[in-house]
C-alpha cells in the first residue's frame, strides 16, 4: 500500500469500535453455529439409531429415491455391511445351524458345481450389485466364513473342499484355487502378521521419490526374514496348507514355494491397504504400483529358484519351517464351540449378503434335504430384502467454524503487528477521549492500563511497541490500512459463518423430513424403490386419501363397494406401471396405505355377529379341545401335543400377527407359525406331515392361542386380503399366503364341526 494511515477515512477510535462490534457479532455467530452443530448431529444420531439409514438398491438409480434424498446419501455416506440379522427376519440359531450343515456338505459342491458357468446376478434381486454369485461365494463368502476359524474342523473341512475341487472338478481352475486360498489366508492370519512383516518395508518403497533395484532386493530379503521371525503368528492350519504342497499329488498343482509366493506374500503386496499393511489415507500412484509389482517379481524369482541368492535361501528356509508343524488342532472342535454360540448373540456368519448368497447356491445345487430346508428359511424369510447395507454419516467438516487465525497464515512482521493490534482492539474497551495519533493512542492506553492494573493489556501493548516499524517507513504507512483490511476479513468470516448456520438449519430441516419419510418407508413391508413409485402415484392421485378416509364406514358395510373401488385403482396403477413385478409390489404398497384407513378395530365394531365365535376361541372349553383335536388324532400326532415349548413359539407368532396393523406383514408371522408345526412333525418323524396329520395340530394351535377377537382377525384378513388375491386384484406368491390359508380354513372347520359334536352328545 502506498498511502499513509493519516489519510484513512476512519479514526482509530472508529476502527476500534467496529472491531469490538465485529468480534461480538462473530462470537454470537460461533455460539449459535456450535449449538446448531450439536442439534444437527443429534438428529443424525437419531436418524441412524432409529432407521439405520438403509441404503437401498444402489445400482437402480433410474427410479431411485428423490433427488434431494439421493444426493444426501451420495455426499454423506460410508457403507458398511449389516449384521443385525434378527431385525431382518433371520434367526441366529437357524444361521448357525445352516453353517454347520454347510461345512459337512461341502463335498457336494466340490464335484458338482460348474465354476466356469456364469450365474446371472439378475437372479439375485436381493443384492444391490450386479455380480456372479458363484464367484462371490467362492472368493468372498466362503473364505470369510471359514477364515475366521471358529474351529479346526470347519477350517480343515473348507481346505479339503478346495483341494477336492481342484482334483475332481474340471471347471475348478488353478486361478479359482489361488484366489480362494489367498482370501482364506488373509482372513485367517489377520493384519498383525502382515503389518509386522511388511509394514515398514513397503512404506520405504512407497514414500521416497526414487527407489533403486537394490532397494527392492533389500526390502524382499528383510520381509522374508521378518516372516520367519513372526511365523508363530501364522495359524497352524495355514501352515498345514503349505505342507500339503510338499505332497506328490498337491505338488502337481504348484510347488510349496510358489504357493507361499502367490497366496501369502504377493497377494498382500498387491493389496497393501486391504491387508492392513498401509493406511487407507496414503495415495498409491501408478508409479508406486510399478514398484510393488517389481517387488512381486523379485519374490517370484526367489520362489522359482532361478537365482541362487540370500533371498532364495531365506525364502526356502521359511517355507521349510512351515512344513514342520504338528497335527494338534490350534482351534476348538465344533462340539466345543456350539454351546458358546448358543449363549452368544454373535453369529458365525458376519454378513447378511454372505448368508443369503450361500443359501441361494445351496437351493440351486444337489445338497442334503435338511441343508436345503435351512437355506430356504434364510433365503425366503426376510422382512426387508434390500437392506444389506447401513450408512454411516461423515463428520460435518463442511460446516466447521473458520477463524481469522486459521485463514491468515502470513508470518511476516507486518501481519504479526496487525494481528496483535487487532487482538488489543478486541480485548480493550473503546475510549472516546483517546487521541487519533497512533503513538499517542498507544501511550494513552498504556497509561490507562497502568491505572486500572490491566496486566494483560500492558503485555499486549508492549508486544505492539516491540513490533512497530520505524516511523516514516513504508511499513509504518501500512499499519492502519492493514487494520482496515483485517476488519473487512473478519466481517467476511462472520458472513460466511452466518451462511453456514443457515445451511445447517436447512440440513436439520431436511433430516427431520427424512426421519419422517424413512419411518413411513420402514412401516412398509416392501422396499423403498417400490414405495417411491407408489408415492409418485399417490401424488398424482390426490383423491385416494379422501376416498378411503371419508368412506371407510361405507366399505365396512359393503365389501362389494370396497372391491369395486380397489379394482378401479388397480387399473390406474397398471396404466402408469407396465412392468409386472413393479406393478405387483406397488399394489402391495397401495394396499398397505389404504388399510391404515380400514383398521381391524373398526372392522370388529361393524361385525358384532362375530363376538360369539371370538369368545369361544378366547376361552375354548377343554372338552371341546379334546373332541376337536386329541380324540380324532392318530397316536403319533397326539404325542406332539405334549411339546408345549414348540407350540408356545407358534402361538407367539400368531400373537405377533394379531397386533401388527399391516396385513401383508402379518402374513409372514402366520407362515412362520405353520412352519414351526411342520418342523415339529419333521423333527419327530423325519418326514413332512400329511394333510390329515397336520389338521388336528393346526386346530390345536388355534384353540391354545386364546387370543381376543381371533375369529374377527381371521375374517378381517380374509375379507380385505385373501379375497383380493382370490379375485386376482392382488398377486401374492402362494408360499407367502399359505399360512393365512391354513388358519382361515381350520378356523372355519372348527365352527363347522361344533354342531356335529354337540348333536352327538345329545344322542
């Protein structure tokens, strides 16, 4: 700046006053901003705890969530795989039992699976990514599952499966074996071994600007020596895999040295971040990957024996040491861990995607019936098929408070003087009698600080005097203009903070609407993809709400009117949604929506004729239970009635269905109740129950429920759900509605049989 401070339009007192006002304004803004940050973060925590922010169908963007919500996901998310199986309708005990049976039946896969056959990812609509499920299971799900090594039996079973596949299945290539064993070893060993043996050496190759061939050779030798020193960190079952390659048969696949090189060493070098060797924040350029590839080639030469060197000798010593491993299991047997698994909430399989993919493959292969039965439970019994991932919001770094110190990084003497003077203006009170001459201004405040014993002011003023340039110099002339510039910067920061506060408030409002919307989605039995299609239809047909809200009484009085109106809306939905699957699912969303205006309590009130039957089912006479169930049953069926524990599970499912306000979700609980009864029979006699054997068991269940308004509940589902399927207005898979059909038929049969029983008693 070339002008003198005396030409400034503002006096020192004016600048002092504006600095005080600006600083007060900024402190107020920062306090509000910090408060709004806490409020917003609390809302985000609530959103995550209540909804888990399920990220649904990532690949299907064409008809995905609305723009604002989708943008929020894309800019504020990190994905992690969900493990809360229970909330998705999969029982932990079923999962554990499925894995145990799968390990025993791996030999079935070894020879029968066609590994070179592409299995379309489109068949797996429950997975939000397009991939080959067979390859996913082979290279990810199975290595992850058995690599965690719950027991030596499971680990050895998996290893035998891989080697049997290599020898008995022509479609199982050496690449399949290498990739499978690499992932299995990565999970089994864990990051500690790789970090200790390779961490420093890889960083020495990654960080320098230039690396020589000798540096790579030295790194390879050091890594090999470290591996030998840390060999005890490698589980014995992994070392036993290495020993297998010394056998004549396995040696035909590859040598032990080649196996260690490819599956243990080079696999980690090529993927240093995934193996926990290098931090994810470190950028790996193409040049760095070239260095790592050169290191891999160095190990390949050492493994092949093409060069006689210290590296080759050290590498052979490590492989030989791995061969000298005992047969003692390094992990407990299955029989030892089963009681622990039953006591713990920790499932054997950690990924829902893994569990359902393996179940899918089992259902499409020749396996033991029991294993297929468990797979079917896992594959079919899911409340929210698409919710495999949960979103973790990033910190609100874009709304961090910015201070002048953080943005003014100048270190020259002039800027330090300006900052110190500005700091004094911020702390000291304005005095109108202070002179405008800068030196006199400072001396005035020094005397005032002495009189008032303000030591902090005295220290700052002394600091200012020590930083002042010579009077008459150019730096002296720049002091006041620099103060004015700093004042304008502070005002700009205050404006930016105000904008951030506004953005945070808008974000908070947006999150509130998301919470409301996602709660609505979570109450719907189908995923957000179809729910959003339905919402678009709802927005375009505003008459729906009024039609069902105002005419609900009319529909309870005349079911034919309800069916007629429902059919008309089916035609409207079909007119805008041509795809059959989308139409079916949107129709279910529509049904769920309108049933909120036709609750069961109103249905009970409008059907008093059902009260007598409701009273009977809520308090059935024991003699009637004897006549309807026990007396006409075969001996093998009567034995089952004593299993009160199993029946209590089935009763719990029906009780849950009764209190759920959404009929489509209630179907799942009714199906589960019937499944429990079928399982009871199967476990006892090893085969499924025939119709005449299952009937008294279901009737016994209904009479033992003793649920209030049970008859009305069944008729409600019949009138407002089953009849819609019968009239083909709605399409629900038969397997999803079989439980309801059984309950309706058997409740009806109870009241048809009562008159005959009473007539026999009279005679």
